[in-house]
C-alpha cells in the first residue's frame, strides 16, 4: 500500500488561506455588483463559485507538485473541466424572453464565468492578476451601462408592430 503524501510541506497555511481568501473576496465583490442591480447570481453565488474554483485549483496544484516533478498538464485539465462546468451554471442564468429577439442573463452568465476564472487565478497563486481582472470586470459592469445608454441614443428605433 502506498504511503499518503505529506501535503503540509508544499504550501504554507498562510499562503493557502490568502489564496482562498482572495478568491472569495474577488468573487464576492463581483457578486455584490450583481446583487445591487437585483440580478441573479449575487454575492453568495459568485463568492462560492470563485472559492470553489480556487479550491479545485489548489488541490490539484498541491497534488501535481508531489513526486519527482510538477505536472502542469494535470492543472490544465482541472482548469478546463472547471470552465466547462461553469458554462453550464452560467447557461442556467440565460433566459429567452417572450420576444425571440430578447435574451436576458448574458451578463450574469459572463460574471459567473469571470468569477470562476478569478478563483482559478487565486488558486494557482496569481491573486494580483485576479485583483486587476476584478477591477477591470467591475469597470466593464459599471462603465458598460453608461456606454450602452449613450450608444442607444444613436440606434434606429425598434420596428413597430404592424396594426392588426
């Protein structure tokens, strides 16, 4: 029977806590933005998505570092699987309205996906990258509204329904 590897020698507890904490924080901040706009997938959902992704990445990162080398392909496979799975979660937020041209929830789905990538980044120790991406994501979520409203002034009006 193989001996259980000693995982305590790989990353200090403080580093693990910092990575998980950063993931939870950046996910929660993105979620808070969605929460304040009364959108689906708010603070708790986004924080849990980021934390879960960070946890999965940390686990495989720790395991990939055991032995003679570091198995980057193992981490890559986990990241691919997580992002695929998150696509299904985000897909649940997308709804088609009664008008076939109206789709709702795409921004919420995208914010779930970005929270997942933020968690992955924190899990592998790229928390500074995650903080920059979080700031950019918030800029898009906030600034994008103003730009969209400005651009709509130049759109052609929607076609009116023919009289019945």
